[in-house]
C-alpha cells in the first residue's frame, strides 16, 4: 500500500529522512506542513476537552529538510499554529528552540547499532547467549513481505501480543502496524517447528536518496517464544543488512533515560519525568524498554521535547494522552 501523501513527501523523505522516526511521519492521523523545494514538518493535531481544549500541534521528531532550512521552517510553522509541542527532536533542533526562547527538556536517548555489529566481548555476552539459545531451540528467521504471509497467523500473533500489553496500540513514537506492504519497509519472521512465534518490522532511514539504515520499529512476540527472540531477530536482520552495505540499525528511544540539563529547561518537569521512570511503569514500560536496549551497548544520542506553552507537566500529560499511554 502506498501512503496517500507518498508522492509529494517522498522526495524530501528520501533526501533528508535520516531520523529513526522520519518514516513514522507516514502513520495514520499525521498532517503535513510542506514548503515546496524546502521540506516538511509532520505533526499530529490533538485536541482534548479537558487537557487541551484549545488543541496542540505535536511535531514528530526533526523537520524533514536540509539542516540550514530547519530554523526557518520551524519559525514559520510555530507562527502559524502557536500551540506547538516538538517531540523527540535532536540537539541541533533543541538549540534552535532554545534560541527561540522555549524551554527544552531532555527526554531520553536514542540507541543506534553500527554495522558491522561486533558481538565479541563481555559486554555483549548476553546477546550471544540469546542467539545461541534460539538456534539450539530450532528457531529460524526469514525475511518475507507481508503480502506473502498468512494474514490469519499475523492477526493471531497481534491479538496475543496486544493482550499481553494491556490492549493498547501506542502511536507517534511507535508507528502502528500496517498490515500491507509499504515502500522499503522490511519484515522478518521467526518460526519454531513451523509455528509463527515472532515478527519484527524495520522502517528505512534515508540520506541523499539512499537507504543508510533501518529503525527497528516494533515486535510482535508470543509469550511462549524463547527468551531473547527479539534480539535474535534483530541480529539476523543485521546480518542481511550488512551484506547490502547498510550502515546502521536504530533501536529507537530509551525514554527518560539518564535525564540531564542540556538546555534552558523546566526543572519541575524533569523531576516529574524522573518520578515517572521510577514509579509509572504500569503506564509505559520505561525500565524494561531501557534494560532491553542497554544490552546491545550501542551508540547513544540525546533527544528532547519542547512546548511553546512552556514545558509544564501538563504538556507531558497532553503528550501521554495523545500517545494513548493514559
């Protein structure tokens, strides 16, 4: 399936879409502020009768444009829409937002694995153990298009996964599952004794018209699968990507991990986020997410959020509502 806006977004996405969330701009519900010849901003319009009666425009990640065009694009978007939240942007965009006199709070780290990815050494011993365990237990991983697979199997896997996760499908930071083929999206399937036990989908990351990496957007794993299956699928995908000359795989956000003051920020909100990391894992598995990604010992870069209404905890509640975390 081709996204209805693919034709007008594709040139900018393939030239500048190097963020792990660039392809996530294509998820359902997103709208686009596009300036021809420059690039676009992907945003989710959000309104709530209690939390955001006047609405918010939630920008997902960095503007998709050349770096020297980002400030102008952001300025014009904010001037047009006023009530804006920027979610999971990089440090250069954080610097622009601070120069525009907005608070910029640290939101966590993005984890990235360089390719080739070396499994040697003590720090990645757990990855080797999980890989070996899956191999001993007869797990196989293959890449196949969604259209070549049994949809009833996929639906059963997704239903079990969603029940395990409380029945909620998160949006924005995780691009929801699209049950059809999409341009450049890669699907890897894990089976044990012929039964489908896992699925992982990787979104492309582009630069100057080429695919330079993939973002491990999400898993679907059965409860009966061997421990470490997600890791095994990722490692098998990396093995294929290396043969193709792909440079990296992103594991995405480690939310609220090691929060620090990097820009002018809201101190009370930082304390609230640290509390959420410690005490609110029933809303989102912050600690489990981070523990899983830390075992890869990849490269990390900080990411941020900023609101034109001030980085109050109220703005974080709005974000959590928009992402369906609460």
